[in-house]
C-alpha cells in the first residue's frame, strides 16, 4: 500500500528492491541466454550420462562401463589415450619451455623467426599435420623413408603409424600452447625479482633455477595439462595415424561405436563419459595451477628481462629451434603442396609428373567438395558472427551487471572447454535427434556444435577486451540518461569491436576446418571441408586430399594476414580500449 | 534552501559496512566535499547518490522527492536521475568525437531538436573552453582537456545536481589547481547542489562551502573548512586535515577566561575547550605546528616550554622544526627563521587559544590507545620530515 501511495505521490514508476531484477529487461535477456546454453551444454551432457547408464530396455545398468573398462579392446583404447596424452604433454612441455626460454631469455639469433612457432596452430590443424607426415614418413611411400632406401639405409627409417608417431605429430602442433604460456610468464615476470637475486650474490644459473623457474613453474605445468587435455581430445591424428596400425583411442572408439554395426550407443556414451571425465579433471587441475600464477605477473613494465649471453652456443640453440619450424611447418606443408601437384608420390621428381589434375578433379569431379566449401564458409561466416555477438552479451552480463545468476552464466560459458569435440557431438546428436526439435540432419546441428565448442574462446576474447574498458565509460552513459540497451549499443559494442574482430577471425579459422564434432554430426549433403578431406583419406586419395588440405592452409593464412592488417588499421587512430589516457 | 538530502544512508558489501547510516544535506547552490582516506565510504556514498549503488538503508531525496528509499524499496535508476557526474577516469568515450561525447545525453534522452542540440553543445563547449576541438577524438586531447569534455557532457543535460568523483586526481599539480577554481566558478553560476569526493584535503578546503570528513563509513566532522581546520573534534580529523601535535594529559581545572588547565608531560598548559571539563579527566590536546612560536629568549606569558632543536628543514615559505621537550617530540612550522644549531635550546610558546582539547577523545581507554599511536606518529614525523602540509 505504502509503496503505491508513494508512487502516486511522486509520479514515478515504482520497483521493489527484491523484485527489481525481475522487472529489469536485462534479467530476461540473461534468462534466455542461460536457457540457450543449457540446451547446448547441460541437456546433451545429461542425455549422454543417461545413455551410459541405461540398457536397451531402459533399465539402470552399469554394463556399458563394465564393457568399457573390462573389455581388452576398450581398455586398450583408454590406455592408449592416456599414453599419447602424457607422452605429448611431456614432449611438448620440454620443447615449448626450451623454445620460450631461448626466445625470451637468450641472445639467440633469429628470435623473431622462432617466435613464429606461436602461429603454427593457426596455420593448420594436427589433422592436416598428420596427413602431411604420412606423406613424409609412412613405412611404404613416405618421402623420408624413400630417401633412406635411396641412400642405402636398411629397412624402414620411420614408421609414423605408431604410438610414437602420434605423440610426435601431436607434440609438434600442440607445443605452441606451452610456448605461449611460458613465454608470456617469462615476459610478464618482474625483472627486479631476478635482479634482487643477482645482487644478493647468486649467479645467473642459480638465479634461473632458484628464482626464475619456480616463478614460471605454474605456467609450465598449466601448459602441460592443457596439452594433455588437447591430446586426449584429439580425433584427427589417431584417425589418420592410429587406424591403419589398429591403434585405437577413446575418440576413434566413440566414433566407431556410432558409425559401425552393431551400433552400441551405450558403450559409446560410457566411453564419452570417460573421456569427458579425463578432460574435466585435466582442466580443473590446469585452472588450479594457473590460479597460483598471479604473483609472477605483477611487474614493472619498462625494464627488459636479463638475457643469457650464449656465446658460441647461440647458433646451436638457434639450429634446434629452427629444426622445430622445419618439422612442423616447412617439411609438412612442402610435402602437401608437392603431393597436390604431382601424379605420383615418389622421391624421384621427374618433369612429366607435375600436374594440376588433382585440383581439377577435387573441385569439379569429386561431388562433395563444392557443397562442403559452401557449408564450411556459411558456418564460418554466419557461425562466427552469431557466436561473437552471443559472447559479447555473455561477457557484458557477467562482468557488468549484478543480476542474480550471472555467475552461473559465467561458469556455463566456460564449461565447453572441458568438452572434447567428439563427446559434445555425441551428446548434441542424441539430444536433438528426436521430435519436436530435430536438429540432426540440418546444418543447425553443426552450427550448434561449433558455437558451443568455441563459446569459451569467444567469451575470453570479449571479456579480455571488456575488462580493459573502464566501467566508468558505461556508467557515464547511464548517468547521461541512457538505458542499458542504449549503453550496450552505443558504448560497449563499439569499444568491444577490436576484441570481437580478433575473436571473429579466430572462430572463422576454427569453424572453417572443424573435424572432431563434424565427423559425428554431418549427414549426406551436409559435409564440411574437413569431412571431405577425411572422406578422401578413407578412399586413399592422397593427392586429391592434399589439394584440399592446401586450400585449407591457404584460407587460414589469408585470414591471418587479414587479422594482421585489421589490427594494424586499428592501431592508427590511437588506443581505443580505455578512457584513461593521461 | 535545502535541495539534496542524504538521510541515514547505509550500504553493505557482504559483511563490510561501507557506509554506516550517514546523513547530510546540500543546499541549492552549495558545493560540499566528502573528504577522507581511501576506504572511508566517500565514493560509495557518491555512487549511491548517482544511482550506481542501491542503498541498504536510508533514503536520498532531491527537492523533497526521493530518488532512493530503502524503506519503501523505491529506487530510481541512474539514467532517470538527471545527475551530471564527472568521473575520476574522465570516462569520455574514445570512439566518439568531442562533440558526439557532449551531445550524447541529449541524443539518448531524445526530444531535443537538432538545432537546439547543436546550440546547447556549443554553449557548454564554450563554458569549458573547448571551442575548436569539436571534431577531435579524446585520444588526441590532454588529460585536462578530456576532463573538460566530461564536464561539458555532465552540464549539457542541465543536471539537477553535479557529482564529482575525484575528477582532478589524474591531472598534474598546476592544472589541478587551475581546474579547482574553474569548477567552483561554473558551479556557482548553475545554482545546483554539487557533491565532490576527494582525498585531497587542500582541494576540499579550497573548493567547498562545507567539508564532510569521513572515516570508516561515518561522518567524523562537518562544517565550514575554516571551522573544521581550527576546531577539529577528534584526533583523526586533526590529523587528516593539516598536521597536529598531540599531547596527552589530565584536566587540572579551570584557568579563567573560559580556559582550562591541563597537566601534561610538557608541564601545565592553558588550553581551550568547546565543552566544560571535569578535573581529573583524561584529555588529548591538538596543537597545530604553526601555532607554536620558537624563541631564543624565554618569552613571558603562559605555555612556555623549553625545548631542544633536533632538526630544521627549509621549505621556502616556511621552515619545519623538529624539537623535543624532554621525551616529547614536537613539530613546529614558522616563517621567521630561528638561528640555532641542532642541539641548541629554544623556548616554545603555545597560544592557549590554539591549544585545543579534542572533544571526541575523552575516555581513558581512548586516551590510552591514542597515547601509543601518538608516539608512533611522532616517531614517524621525525623520520619523514618531508611530509609537508600538502
């Protein structure tokens, strides 16, 4: 009573404190976003769990888990997954830390060149890398093996179809994540911490082992765990390198359970839950590691970190770093390119073997290519745009409002990081295959999967930009009389533009070559680029496949060039992130 | 005529009481400052007035109408309050030109014809002295110019009140001083209440008709700057605004002329007090450094204490002397030089009218605690003589 009386008296719209957020239109926006994310993440996860615990008749059972852990084939897949993931983590961490140290903390020549290692994951996926390494090191036709025989070497030099081969290829393409994290930690470390140790009388070596290393250890371990999870989730590499040698891992077994007769969905679900658990535990540990990092990142900006003077060793270390670029970039991409313009794959390069026939065939005669290109481009352009807009809204809601439930939103948007693509696809497939909402068989199931997988990356891009935008920039809009919607449209979105554009390019590249979710979700006529390449692989068409792979690499390089150009454009009118420009 | 009323305002963050039931009012053309150290609740109070924080208790009224009232649950969002606010970070939008920034409030509120909008924007830019900068982007402006854009933007909507959140603290010293006077001049022409938050006591005293000193979410003292400076009620206020020497003692009795005699380690001192003092009561005296005269010859009159000169620092307009009366350190500021080498003996004469018994520091426990803190403070003063009156 008193409230409405007062309202009449002052002629103002009244709101109760408790109900205020329910009357706020932003609250409804948030509710819709949360429900949407639940449909994409929570519901499929629940379906997955349900499937793994029910038998054919619908009763509760543990038989799928019994089969997953009791059957030698399946147990072997789990063990192989763990071996490959651990091996990759160890190899990538050692190499990545070494490279980061060499680039940030030594006077090695060519540091800028070696720095390019950080771009490697953008150029191609491990899947393409694995295909290239088949061309280089398959026991029969691998170029390096052919050279070995030609030089008179006995037997086979390298067998890429092996556990070691998979660990090698995955390390090559996942090492940059360790490199980036450790180099970042080394760069942001306060140099005075080291100077204090030096002036306390410790030498450079003791300072490195006693001060520097402990300070960047969280970043190193965090990077190792991230690589562990990425390698466990990897589908493309084991599909290319493991299948011919009958080495099964979790991801390939899950796809197999869905694709081969007899279809045993419960087993697939149990294996999916297992992989999901491995990934979630890995990421949880990783977050804990990085949570401790804070003290290393407090730093004076101006001072340059001390560099080791390597002396004569500098060229040896440079050669070691260069070897990485050779193995990850130069050799494999050259192999793909060569394979795409030749009629036959031999080490004996004769002039009559050069041809563009592979390109003509794959683009015009092979029926899948054209529609796969259209589908992939549609998903990349529209998917990346819609996802970035959604991410901007999520960041805004979770960072800039005090609505109840914004923490749930923040958490939900980060969960897909722990979802391997294959597992997410398995869940989405069975969640949205039944009426009334049937997404499977339409392009929207791929759209939903891509969006869900990359929401965490998009949100990180928008949130990272948003936290640099001083909240007072939005508050001043509010106190100017603008409502939340006007503020978001006129102030927040324009200021977020650089971050959103960077995120968009990242997502475009990822969407245009997604494989591990697509492999379960595509249907005839709804193939995408990576599926087309995979299809060619199954048919043994390596030269045609190389042509498509080369196209994919070219697309990514073009986008990277665009990103560089755009960021250059953006820098010219001055810093655009904050209002604080003293 | 009273315009803005803050009535028993309370704001909690979890278990922390950021603002603890404070009340004050601002008249229609008054400029008041909320002054205090960081964490005292001054910014939270301002943000409650602006509408960025929802009060947990109390009310805020403008011209008799509430804009927020915890009792009824009424809360008017910031975009409906028409309060012009100037932020510490300036908060001018880097993606809009100066003109677009200033026109923004008129645009989003709508209903202003284009020609009038142009005229009002031009008028405000003239007031803040930014004619000719209309098409520039904020990144091409200096900090002072950006703050002028923010001011013009706050003025253009013809606000019902002006709120300032440490708007000058990012500017360099000379510019800060100039902007102080410009802000007062602009505000005095508008005839609307202005609330100014700062931790800079000099800024608060120069600019405001009323200073409100806050500590731990409460108002320690409020009043005209001269009054707060001359008659601090507590050790906190005496220390935060200007500098003070604190001397503990016990009230001996009346000393005539409305003054009181207090027994202290410096001897018996004649002091003044705002309230009658019971003999035997513990008392804390606050003596401003500039209220002590140092002389080589012993002067006649009350409150003369022999002291030893420890250090002397020349600061230009005045000199800073650190002296000791026995074990008790005293800080003195005087403009006429006293030519004595460190270690020499001087006489300190303390003006009884400026030797004040602090009203808020009476209880024996408080005195006890304060005695300890005073010793530390004095120690610190000896070690860090560069602390000026800034």
